[in-house]
C-alpha cells in the first residue's frame, strides 16, 4: 500500500463529508429525496448533512458507504478530520498538563 503526504495546508479546514456527498449525488442520477429514501433517513437530515449543518454519524456513514459502494470508514475519517480541525481551534486546553508514563 502506498502512502501519500497530505496536500491540504494545515490552516485550511478539511472538507465536510456532506460537501463530498453533494458532489457525488448528481453522478448517481437520482433526486435527493430518493437518495434520502434509499438511505433510510429523512430528507431534512440529508439536506442538513449536505449543507454542513449536521455531522455524518457512524450509522449514516454505514448507509452512505453502502449506497455509494466505498464503505463507512472513509466517511467517518472525513467527519473525524473535520471535527478535529474545529475542536483544535475552539477548545482551550492550555491549562491541562500533558502527563508522561512513569
């Protein structure tokens, strides 16, 4: 397996998985309402994910991964990268010490 260095600059926010899904849906040739029905989620939940207002949960990642054929792991990794980038900038951990193993 070949490993590649990340091309995204560290100061740039990782892409939300909803933005990726929004790019994939037209290629599926189905309306968004039908995609939501096939996924077993509400249209509102799908639209919230596509608008980057809601995260892709593990349950939803499994559903999307099955629908598009690439499995849940990639969707979970995208969401984790997006969440980690934001939390590193929003949560102040400066007063928490880093402990070392004895």
